């Protein structure tokens, strides 16, 4: 790099800042993920050809009160998935991962996190109604869910107008309700 000294004479010297940035970049190379959320051109073409966004639009245009948007059985989450979800959401509550703590609190085993059920509702609403349609998602938890519990999540349309309102329910296979709520979707 060419620089001028105090008297205005041009001198050639290496830029220490550039070298420093280059070394820092090499040190971070293992930590930085480039293009994390980008699809390859081939995957983009496949997604466009599948037309997944158009399916939601077609389904939502024919909705009427009383229609079931989805009713899906989810397999048991398992302890490993609960631990991964706790770490991913940075939930330090030991009742989700520590068996002894859960038993001391009066439960037979660790509990599934409530946000895990909410996340499943959000995922299913996006899949069945189309991406970007969720305006409001309110979920209330009525009973604990354990790692070996399979759940049936259901969304039923209650009102169709400017927005589509749905009632959400999560039930165990034995019929016990674990969560209920509402969702508002763009039409």
C-alpha cells in the first residue's frame, strides 16, 4: 500500500490493519457460516415448481366455518429432543431435563416445554395455510406433557371474514387436553 509521510513523500509500506483483518478472518473461518439460509439454484427451482405457496392460497380461499384446517398426530418427543429444545431456546429450567428435580416437584418424569407445542402449532399452520399468513397465535397450556406422550393437534375454523379465526386444541391419545388456543390467519 502506498502512503504519504509527514512531508508528503510517498512511501510504500504494508498495511498492518489489512493483515490484522486477514488473520482475524482466518481465525473466525471455522465459526462463521456463509450463506446459511440460501438455497442452491436447483433447490430454488424445485421449490418454485412445487408451488407450495400456491397450495395455501387455494385452501384458504375455500375455507368456511366448521372446516378442519388440520388434525395431526405427533409422535412422542422423547428426552433427547426435550434436552435439545431446552438448549436451543436457552431454557435453564431443570424440570425439562433433570428427572430428580421433576420428581421432587411432584411429576413422574420431566416435562415437555410449552413453547414446543406452540412451535408445532405454528409449523402446522404455516404448512396448511401458507407461509406468512399467521397474524395472531395464542396458546394456553392446560395439562403437562411428558416425553412419552403422543399429541393430536387440531385447528378448526370458527369464523371467516377479513381474517380467518381458528380454535386450536392439543390432546393426548387418551383424550386429555394439554393445550388450547386461537389463531388468526390472513385470508
